[in-house]
């Protein structure tokens, strides 16, 4: 998308907004904006383009934005002026070429959903960890090697995706993320079921597939709300009896492990809808 196209788009707002009747005005199959009752742009989506710094600066002048999707635009840097989007609640920066995130992202106090998956981040920066009102965070498929201790600042986090990063382990303080409901640690190089998860008892969905975990710990019995457990493609040789105390479990995927038999206790899982043990 060229600067000229963006300029003409923004100029067209003044002409066309008063004439618009539909909630959403489509620019293409992937690009759109949405207006509120005051005819302010509150949602803006530009995807599958090559967005320049100049274009980004235009977009970041839309100070009423609540939802911004800039995925798949080959963006290498986010301007620091992003902190001016005071109303922003959802930000999607996935599938770009970002290596860093501006520290002043912390000034977006209304931000609750942040997707930075499929980029080139090597660390979880202060700009992310300082966004204390985040409830959903995706950092999947980056180059992150460790989780910093101040991950505990994300005191409201409910959905966290760290998959496809070579983490190898989690810090003990990870256990303080006790608001977590959905956690994805697929393909992170883990060789044990992280002990720090023992206190994350509000978990409803947990995925640990594509690692080298050898056993399911007994503390899993504390996950009373767990509905989904995926530990596909690991090195587990048996299902511990504590798994069968998870009365709310609906999906249990353990295919491609070293499990040779199905325990008869499986019948105790009355809510179970999907069970996969394909390696038998």
C-alpha cells in the first residue's frame, strides 16, 4: 500500500464519513475500518501489505482507535508514537519482522490483548511486561530464549502463548501467574512438566506438545478446572492416576508418546469427549 493510497484514504474520510450507512467500510478483502456513533475510527485493519514508517505514522494519528490490526505487513519497527493511542484495547502485530517493542507501550493502560507472534523478538521487553492490564498475550514463534523473572507483572494475564520459542525451562516465579486460564508451551524444548505450574490451578487449557516431557506430575490433580490437556509428541510412558481425577477434562491428547496401554481408570473421566492415544 503506497503513501499516496493511504493519503487518499485519509482524505476520503472527510468526504465519505457523513454518507456512510454501513458500520464497516471495506478497502479490500484484508483492509477495513469501523466507525463508532461519533464517526470516529475505532477499528483499523491493514494486512498483507508492505507498510512503511510514513504510513505507520499516519495510522498512529487515529487516537480513537480501540482495535488495531497490522499483521503481515513486513513491519520492522513500531514508532514510539504508538503510546498516543490511549484508547487502544487490542493490538495485533503478528507476522512481521519486529526485533523490539517500544518501551512506552506500557502507557497503553487500556491494552488487554497483544499478539506479537511470528516475529523476531529475542526477549520479552519492559514494554510488554509493563502492560499490566494484559489479559491475552501471544509471543509464539519468536527467538525468545528465557522468561524474565518480572513476568509476574502480568498479574491479569489469562491467555498466554509462548509456543515455538526455545525456552528449555520456566522460572519459579512463573507460578505467581495464578490468573492463567490458557497456556501454550508447545515446542519450547521442555524436558520436564514445569514444576512452577503447580500453583496455576485456574488453568482450563494446557498444551505441552512437541517437547521431551517424560512424565505427568502428581500435582496435576490440583488443576480442577482443566478442560483441555495436550501433551502430544513427547516421551511419556504412562498416564499417572491423578489425571483421572480431573472431572472437568473434555479433551486429552497424548498421541505419539511411549504409552503402551490405556488404564481402566479412563472411565472416571465422565466429561471426556476427545481422547487420542494414537501411538498404541
